[in-house]
């Protein structure tokens, strides 16, 4: 087996330090494990900061130096202002020369075997351009990063509706989140949309897809990208590539701001890909 190369991109904006430390520590452990297994060779970790604070990027450099050592390379991008989640990932998505690109949210903690399992599986399935892992909440509860093409009603149920109403439509939500298809045992192919928690993509396919659409400042950028990428290559769910996702609860005025951004991005998404109400 020939070891593969990997480009990792992590975008931050005024990051929660506990989440960032968990993410970087777990990533470093997964990289070292995959390298010891002979799955990975060259790895570059790009920490892309959209914040305006010099202190934030200084802390990123400290943590990068703490968690990553040679031969893993770390690069830092800062000073480009808050250009949005997808546009920031685009800064390293193309031209790296790596075999694979890992798009990682700071709320995501990779299991130690995640990269070795994911890259090895992708090496065996060269028709797959991007894959999502099996995802768990911090308490061990299953999460479902794979989705069907959403309807407006699906988004209302999963993002806005109260718990009692979601309970009435549990069967519909399970269908939208592809729960029966993405179990813990078998891979599943040709998934329309992924959440943005963690995606492993083949670099040649990302180049063909043109990367993220900067129209989506925050939210729906991954849905849009995976839909377009799926026209070029197959997408898949890899159950043995595992990660934990720590929900980042947004409170107060920031929550209202994020709801507005969510609605604006949803409208842009449906205008681009076609409206589906129910």
C-alpha cells in the first residue's frame, strides 16, 4: 500500500478554546495513528482564522506548535477578514497537491482510527469523491450527518420546530436524515447532502467541483457543495470512520443573528437548486 497525502482545513472565528483544543488534539492523534499504520505520509494542517483579533491567531499558533510536530506541517491564514465558512476553506481547498482534503469543524473530535479507516476505504473506492463519517454526540448518542435533499418543511422541523412537534413527525425526520440507510455496519453510497462537521474529499474531485460557493456565508455551503460534487463522483458514508460532535449552543442576540443568516442561506439554496416545500 502506498501512503497517501492529506490537506486538512479548519476555519475559526472567535473560537471556543475548549472545543478547539479537543479538535486539534484528536486530529493530531488520528494523524499519528494513520502515519504509524502506513496510511498517511505528508500532512498539512491549515488553521484559517476569520477573526479580526491578533490574540486569536497568536493562540492558534501556540496550539498548532503544541499539538503538531514534524513531519506534519502547519500553516496559518489570518487577516483576510470574516469571509465566511466556505470561502475560507476555499483558500486551501485547491492547489495543495494532496491526495485528500479533510474539512473539519472545530466542534468535531476525530476518533484515533478515523483517518486511517477513512483514507484506506477511499483508496479502495476510487469512484467516491467525498465521504462523511459516523457521528456521535458527546454522550454517545448517534447523530446523522447524511441527508436527503431538504424541503422547506424538513428544515422547519429539524431547525425551528419545538420538540413536541418534531415528535409528531419523527418518521419524516428519520427519512430526511437517512437513519435506516446509514447504520453502524455498512457503507452507503450516493448521499445527496452532508452536514459540515467532517468531510473527507478526494482532491482531484474538489478541484473539478470549484469548491464552495461564497454566496453561502454560513449554513448550506456544504449541502450546495456536495450536491454539485455528486454530479462528478459518488458520495458515501463510512461507518468505521468515527467522530464525536460537540454541539455549539448559540444564545441571546447571537442566536437571532444566526437564525437570520440561516434563513437567508436557505433562500439562496432553494433559489439555486429548486424549491421543495414538502
